[in-house]
């Protein structure tokens, strides 16, 4: 593909809006019927309604045409919560759940598999990680928040950060945002969560920035890390210059959301078990609620994040895959949009906002990923969806409607 090209679309939705997410319409998200999006290098050169004069001008100035007139073009999707850096699988745990039995493998099974895989870091990336990331890009994810957390040794976690940093701008995968999740669970070498947190604070957090970390995250949940342990960890991360994210109150309320609000996190992730006090704290903060509906579906959780209430009260909600081997083996943000509509009663426009603008808002402090909108001078990250009507976004699920994916001005995928 040439460095200068233009995409012709049935319609372009720029998602460039100041409207709140709750109740947002596609008109609010800026519709450009018979739209034309021109790209020069990695940037959007212009967006406008197609005309014969513009087509002639582009042809004369060396722009190559990409015909997507049977598609709606939207911003590239931003996945705000993802765990792709693991080896092995937990299919046996899935089988156990389907039989009503207690899963036996658990996260430490993945830790053991990942540690073994890291003995050949290049092979781990090429054979295991890269194909996953390419699949995500093919489904429209152009920016991916990418967590460590399955090595749980200083050397292993740094190796995972280095892996993200080495490949974060590769053209054949999404742009990668690096999140250090050293506090994912307690590794087998430690008898207590507090002792492990001390090691992370003293030996890891002062050095993760040098390995490319953009954020620090913690799994604050009863049975993993307490709110006080998480607070100490996040404070140390903040003291070392890292913006913060937090897994909050996913399967039980352990005070994570209230703690995270006081710490000024960029994202409150999961939040299935929260109530009015926590909702008020999120709404009073600058953070985004990052809901992970595929995890709710996979685990059959009875409680769900109060997405509708947060939206109706003026808050912002991202939808994320939470892709991981134990609780959400889902690559596809198109399917996540479906779950967002099914579980949370989101409209198609709200769901599109959730995987573009809202998700980007939760990652923007890193200054590495896409903006979640299409505007002149912005990153040329977009997806051409083969749908007849905008209301079909999040209605279809399980397949791939992305006919073309442009990532950083490169036609990365086509079907």
C-alpha cells in the first residue's frame, strides 16, 4: 500500500465529540455519509464527504484508492484491559466449570507455563504471542493495553516489559501500551502477600520505567491483595512516576474501588461488586470504569458492573476484552460490544464509544496509543466494518466484520 491513500466508505463515524457517553447518538459521534478519509504517512490528511472534484484531486496527487463503499469506517478499537503474555492454556479449568467442579489449575499453572516459555523469549513471542496480537488486529483492535503478570519474578516481569517495548510499534500488531502487573497474584516462592508486595516496592517499581512501563496495575481482591497492600504498591508506583490502573472488586468487595479512587487511578477495572459509595467515588474521579463483560459471561457471575447507572449519571465506561487464559479467552472487541449491549443495556452508539473514545481516555496518559477518534492530523487508525446499518454494531457477534484495518497509516489487514 502506498504512503498516500484514501478510503471510500458508505459512511464514516469519527467519534469526535464532546457529548457525554450516556445517551450518545451516532449523530453526536459525527457522521460523514459517503465519506472519504485520506492518509499521508501515519496521519489522517483529511476527512470529508466524497465529491467528484475531491476524487480527481486525490488521483492527480498520487493517492491510491481503497474501496470500502460497502462499509462503515470507525476509529480503530482500543482494548483497555488485556493479558496476552502467557503460555499454555487453562482448558481443563473450563471443562471443570462446565461440569460444576472446582477448577484445579488456576493462575499459578499459567505462571509455571509462562516461566518455562520465557527461557526462549524470541520463540515465545513469535510462536505464541505474535499470532494472538495479529488476530486482535485483524478484528479491529489497533491499540492494546498489554499487561505483564504471568512471570512474577523480577527478571521475568522485566523480560515481559522488554518484549512489549521491543514490539510496541510493529506494523503487524496493535500498538502496545505496557502495564506492569507485578501484583497479579502471590508467586509460589512467597508465603505471604505482604512480603511479596515489599519486594515489588523495593526491587521492581523503581526500575520498571526503564523497561518501558506506561502504567502500574494491581489485582486488589480478597484472596489476592488487600486494599492496604494495593495502596502501598500503587503509592510506590506513583512515587516512581507511573500512572495507575486497578483491578477492583471483581468477585467480592474488598474496598478496592474506594482505595483506587483516593489513589487517582486512570481506570477502575471490573467493579462487579460495587455499590452506591463506589459509584459516587468513580463519578467524582477522573478515572474510567473499564467493564469486562466476557469475564462475567465466562464465569457465570451473578453480579455485574453498574454500567447503566454510571452512564446515566454522566460517567464514562470502556468495554475491554480482559483476554486471559483463565477467565476470558476472547480476542474480539466486536463480541465484547455485543456483551456490553446484552448485559448492560448499552446502545450501539454507546458501545462504539466504549471501545474507542472511552477506552482511549483510560490509556491516554501513556501518550502511546490511539485517540479513539478520527480527526485531521491524528493517527490513521481505523476499521472498515461490513455492516448495512450502524445499529448492527454489537448486534452481530462471534465473527469478524472488519473488512479492512488501517493501523498507523498501514493497511494492516484485509478480508
